[in-house]
C-alpha cells in the first residue's frame, strides 16, 4: 500500500511541477484506478473509452417491411420513412436475398430495419458523432441512424435509389439546411468501437432541404420538420455550415490528473444552436482542445469519464468564449449511467 501511495505522489509532483496548467486536485485511493494519471500518445484504441461508448449506446427502434414493395413507415406525427420497392442490395456485394434468385443484386422479401432519431445535442454525444465536417462547425436540425438487414446481412441502397425521411426537430426548422452523411472509418454499431476519424460530409446535391408543416393529429398545434431525400443508409443528418468567417479561437480544457485521455472524453456544447464539438486530447499538455470556436460563443464543456467501474460527469459553463480560452473543469462528480443519460438528454 505504501508503494502505491508513493508512486501516486511522485506522479502528482511531476504533473504539478512540469505542467503548471494542470489541476493538482488529485486524491489518492490505495489500490484504486483513480491513482492512474498516465496518458497515452494515441488513445484511439482505449478499451475504457470504447466501453464507455457502449454503455451510452441507446436502444434502437426495430421494425420490418417487404423490400420488394414501396412502403411508408410512419411513427406518429414526427417521423415517416418512404421506401421505394426493389431498392436494396447487399452492402458487401453478392447475390440478392430471398426471392432474388438468378444472381440478381436486388434484394426482395422481408427485411429488418433499425433506427434511432438524433434529436438532442446529447444524442450526438451518445453516438460520438460531433457536428463537425472536416474541422468546420455544423449546426444541425437533427438526424437519424438507419440500418436495414436481411438474414443478418446489412443492406444498402442501389445506385440511383433514394429514401425520403420526414422528421420533426426540437426547434422550428431552418430554411437552409442540407443533407449530410457521416463518413465512417469504423462501423461503430457493428464493432462497438469509437470512430475517432468521424466526420460529416455534405451530399453532392447541395440544394436546400424541404421543410413541412401539418396539424398535430392529437391536438390543435402544428407539427413542423424537414424532408430529407437520402441516397445512403446509416448516418443521415440535416445540417448547415456555421459562419467560418467569424473571428474564432482555440479553447483548451484541463481536468484533474487522474482524468486522462484513456478514460475521459470532453465535448463543447453550444447554448444557442444545435452544435456539438469534441475536444481532441493533447498528450504533450495533458489537456483537451478544439479549434474554430467563434469568439463570444456561449458553451458548456462536458466531460464524461469511466475509471474502473465508476462513471463521472464534469461540466463548466462558459458565457463568453474569448475573454478566457483556457478552462479548468472542476473535479467531475461520480454519477450513475441513468443520471448521465438524463443530463445528456437535457442538453
């Protein structure tokens, strides 16, 4: 036990002496993973972060339809998916599914659809899908994840085929949104790992997404939303670029030394628009940082950590980015998964 405390103290003295910006708020717990202050030069494969992502992964809505026929799947007043018949093929190539026959690439017969609506800013955090396109910030009106499978094999749309998705947002729809798709280097829902190279890419068709409105079927209010015509399945979102000509800055977040890039992720959540940015971990400074944050922005820094089997949530409200750009997040508070998800859903 004495050896553990000595190692922890040496680590603490090292960080406070060499990295003045680091918080010295480290409490030692003998034989506990909280004592671990080591960072990784490349935390991409951190098992702890992947486990954290899997814990936050929400339940998908599951349904089925006959992919040979044109169909409209409706879910209340807020979501409908129009699917043309004979529009699917296997994502990995090969012949068609049941009823395809003859080596046809067109699938037919019953298929399974799984989807999840990306409504809140917290939803983009749960899926580790920040609203950024190759480093440039996006404002989103929401989105959806859609996966279609047949006999356990994932399907994709045939060239030239499209599906039409109508959904309502938590805010009034904006008139100049465009269709974006997530470019995946790791199929997160398949492997259960975080896609650290994630980015959103705009559809080659850059026309504005249509908006719609209709009376609510249960009361006298009006329901409004977006109508996306998508050429792809999986990650689809209504987004628009924020004004990149505005003066911007780099912001840096620092946590207590035992909250490292191996066990912690940090996001910047904008108060007045649906924009979420993940702060990249920086090994040399033992901090988390991101660029192109407009000066004057009102944001909340959110840290989520898994140390051992315990979860921690840290937050810091920033009313005016630019007056200060270096922020120390107070020691995160231990929370259970339900409490963390409730917080994310409130963003």
